[in-house]
C-alpha cells in the first residue's frame, strides 16, 4: 500500500464525496478517478491497519446473505467492526421470513428501521432491485445471481493497482501494457463481469484481454455493447496453455459454478505450479477455489489471490466510510486534498 500512495498521497475528498449516500449495485458506478481515489483511501487505511478510531460508532450495517459466503460477508463485518460500527447479519436466508414467502421488498422496508446500510447477496439477479423498491438506506450488492459483484471487482483492482501502481499513474510504454486472461464467461458470471467492467477504465495500460470460455458468446449482449468502443483488444480462446506465456494477469474463477460443458474444459483451464506461466505473472481468483487453482501455487510469486482477499477488508472499509461521508473523520487534514 505504501508504494501505491507514494506518488499521490493526498486523498481527494471531493471525489470520494460522490459516494456519499450512494447504493453500490454495479461496477458501472465507478470511473477511473473514483476507483483510484477509493484505492488510495484503502491503502491509507491498510497502512494504519485498525488504528483510525471509531468513526462508525453510531452506524449499523446489515449483512443479509441469501447465498453462502466466507469473504464478502465477513470482510464487510470486519471492516465495520474495526471502525466501531455494529453489524447485524443474515448468514442463511432460510432463517428469515423468506422461508414463509416474505418478499425482498418487505424485507427492504424492515431494514429501513434496523440498519444504516445493507449489504445483500442473493441467488436471483432481480432480488436487489425488488428490495430497492422500499429500501431508503444505501444498498451494497454483495453478489446478485449471475449479474454483478461490484465490491469483489474493487478488491480485485485494489490488489492489481498495488501490484503495479503504474497502471493508475500515467501511460506505460506499449511493451509494458498488460495482457489479461479471464477464465470464465463474463456474460453470466458475476465476478468476471464486474472485473471486466472495471478493467475497461484502465484502457490506457491494458493491451489485450483474452477470454477463455467454452461458450460461443461469452460476453453476452450487455458486455458486447460496453466493450465495442474500448481501445482494448478483446480476444477469445479455448486454449489457455497456448496463451499462457504472454499473459501478465490471469483471472480465474471456480469451475464448480459453471455449466456441464465446462467440466470438459476443467483440465485445460486449470493451473498449478507446473503450468508454464511467466515468472512475473500474477493470478487472481475471487475464491472459494475448486480444482482449477491448485494449492501448489499458494507459495509462489504468482499468488495474488490471498492478497486480493486480504485487501477486501480495506477497500470495503474505504467504501463504507465514503458512503457515510466519514473520510475526514479518519484522514488527518494534511493528507486531504
Ligand atoms: N469472493 C467472494 O465472493 O467470496 P465469498 O463467496 O466467500 O463471499
């Protein structure tokens, strides 16, 4: 984190103020300026570790997860608790009125009385918009069906920006611009979709994104439209091994979540320390992993996925503070711009 903010240590409060009171439903909320400033703020928080006081002591976060989670729910809770905030949680939707047929809209109405911000994960894409019908406090999408997982993408890019601060600050010579491989189907996988949406913001320093998928149309209509005017070359391949030697970043995802056809490709789309990866290539994976990401990679320099999961606490803490307009409560005036 220190390297990341060394170039521009001042945190631009006016930029982060754009998040005040906002819901975060999609990665589309972020432009490069906002994402960069949020990452700088997260780096500041990470450097301070948990010694920034209790700016959230009057706030309650509800984490309502209608689908299993290890990292998203617990990192949000950790972020909030370390700021003196309080959390109430649904770890299993079956323990709520949903089991009796209660609608997400009505649950949203209840949260208005119980919490100041709500983080929701649901198997259904439409669940969040239904909740929004009555909800009046900010809603953070913790993963909605096959649609989006915007705060995961924030954690992904926070890890990448710390790895190569030059991606943010300035334009790299052509030979140093990134070649990114995405293993998965952005059109119907929420993590890679949100990751790809944020990748487009760094088009100055990304040369090519290759999508490795068994699907005929891995982008789908929405992402096809979004990517068509990007200067980044978007390529498609079914052969990871043939492309490994030029990839700088590999974004993997759990094969278990994907349809039957993917099993056929599981071996071809798996990586281990035996894979012919460039020495300086980094691997991202939102976790939980399946067979595609062998544990033999854990102790190699390719492993950015643990860093990615660790950084999630800081970027989510930064996001919560910005949503509540509490940036100046934790950053001293001489660090603010
Ligand atoms: N990356 C991610 O969403 O992990 P969890 O499913 O554990 O929340």
